[in-house]
């Protein structure tokens, strides 16, 4: 899964998760929690990176997670992804029209919001309010380190707050300082400044400009704006006390009759969802702190499971697109003496007692009798996965292309490729004995071929989960793996 696809899939999953939380537990959670969660979803959209975790649900589909998520991410990403693998073809074939549509839509939205914000703020003919004891009292209650600019205007858009770095509170000039309604309206706007809601709105609009084609992003922006107003109402009641609930609700209805449509990047007192806010104000009650902490912890846990990606597995060398032609070759000339087993030595005694018969005599599977053993039979830590697992054979150091010999006469049972073993050949011998040779680079025999002892059957390689060229040898008796060193012993012919 690519970074942009992971961002789209993870962000969309977060939006759905927050929607479910909002529908089920909205009235039982602190109102200030939901705007914070919406910001987390917006940040996930804006971070085109993979976030692999052990908790991801895609770990259950390890090996097929890419195939499972690719169609979903593609449906949520209707424009081509810019990647190094697509740059050259795109330059040769021309720019994709879907990319132009996406860029055009993003640019138009950005221009629309930018021009709308500039035109709206320039229409204000505001003058700065003189310092008032009631205003200073509210600033102290909200614990401002740096007081925002407070102005009055004749515009019907007031009251509202705008400005990310230098926030300005704009109040209607017919509100008299010291009145209860003035105190409540100013408290609401100061709550917007204290919570940095203008910065939150900028984050949401940036997300909307980039993902204008995703309906979940539109839903996120709309609901986040409503939740920010609800969170500010809660902040006012927490600061001023629940005794002013009725007065505050009446002030909200009065301001709702004055104001017109919402404005981008601005936070207003009563621009939307007035009925929902009045109900929330009248039903306000102080909730324990642990409810918000518990909900946030559960949300983070669910987000880690549903919106992160599977941890990467060790990369496996890819098999060639077309396997080399498998043909039976005559026994290759041996430049070094072939090392045989002492006829007296047989496979492991325990295995021989189970079969109740003598096993065939073996030869060393490599021409080099002094090839060191780099991996022994039994439990060991894999050099790539760094995890302890059972190793059902031995690994011999080999050179690339070195001849691999049949340990005993038999029939080729299988020539195949797997992620772990790469190219491998399995031979079937007498008395239920099988040998497997893995990490090969080339086959010299095919399934069903009869091979003689010491015949060259393949070439050593480095395919599969290996770090260097080697030969893996496994010995099976009646389908059970035995220690190959118990079945092979060196003795000069």
C-alpha cells in the first residue's frame, strides 16, 4: 500500500469511526473531545505515509494485505498517484486528465476560500473596543497569556472570530458592555480563541481542498464545525457556571436571528445548528474527567487496529517471470572426487528403527566435500525474520552455479518455487526416504525423471529467504524430517 493510499484509507476509516462514536456516545462524552478527534482524522489525510503497527487488522491478512487493500484504496483515490515508478511513463504518455481534474478542483477551492476570506474581512469597518472591567474579568477567567484584539462593528456578520496568528474578536456595536448578553457573547468568542478554532478550521479546509472528491471529507468538515460550536458552548458554561444556561440559550437564539450565512475560516456565535446547541446548553452537566480519557483511549485503540497498516515482512527475492527450460541433462563431468557415505553408516538409528528396514547409501550433495555447514538442524533464529523457528534441514555454503548432486538414486518428485525456499527439487528414494534441495538457481531435471546417485540435478543459488548463496538439504523418512547429518557421513570413494 502506497503512502497516499494509506492516508486515504486510514483517514476515511477514522471519519467512519468518529461518526459511529458521535452517533452512539455524543451525549455521554465531553463536547471538547470530538473536535480533537476530527483534527486527528484531518491530520491522517494530510500525512501520506504508512503507519505499520502490530495491532493493525491487516496483519491477519499478511501476504495478501496488499491485494486486499489495493482495490479499496483505488476506489478512494480517483486520480493517479505520483510515484517514481510512474514518472517516466507519465512523461512519455502525457499528463493524465484525472490528475488535471484533481489539481483544478483543489486550486479552485483554495482560491474560493482565500478570496472569500479576504473580501469578508475587508468589509468590516471595525474599531477597537476600549478596555472595560467586565472584559478584563472574562480574559482572566479564560487565562489568556496574550489578550486577543476585541473590536466592534456595524456588520450583521458579527459576532465572530477570525485570524489564525493574530485572532480578532468582532462584536456588534449595539451590545453594551456589562450587559448579561454581552458577557455571554464575548465569552463564546473568547472560547473560540482559547481553543484555537480558527487554526482547526484552516486544517479542515486544507484537507477539503486536497480531498474535495471524497464525500467523507465533506461530512468531516461540516460535523467538525458543528462540534466546535458545541465545544465552545460547553467551555462557556464550565467557566461561567451552569446557572446561566437559560440566559445563554436566549442569547444564542437572539444572535441567530441577526447573522447570515457562515464564513470560511471564521468562528461565529450562532451561525449553525442553533436548535441542537440550545438543547445541549439546557442539558449541560459536568462530566467526570475519566469519561473523556476512557473514550480517547478506546478511540486510539480502535484507530490502531482499523486505520494502520500491516508490519512489513522480510522481502523475498522475486522469482523470474519465466522459469528456465527444464531439460534432462546427462551426468555432468565431475572435476573433483565425489564424496560417498561409508556403507556401514545409515540414517539416524531412531528413524531406522521406525522404518524397520535399511535406508539407501547417500553421497554428499555438493562436489566440494569441505563445504562448511552454515545452518544446523533444529531450532534457530532466522537471519531475516529475527525469530526463532524450527529448521528442518542443514545449510551448506556453496558458490553460485555450483553443481548439486543427487544424494541417492531415485525419482524427481517435484520441481517448484516457494517464497521461503526459492527454487527447490524433491527426490523420492527407496524405503520412504525423500530429500529436498532448496535455494537453487537452475533445474537440470524435471518431475518424473529417474536420476542416478551422484547425478547433477541443479545449480546452487540464492533464491528464497536467504542472505547469500547456499544449499539447503532436508531428509524426510515417511514424511517426517530427520537430521541430515545423521543420514549423511563423509567418506572418500
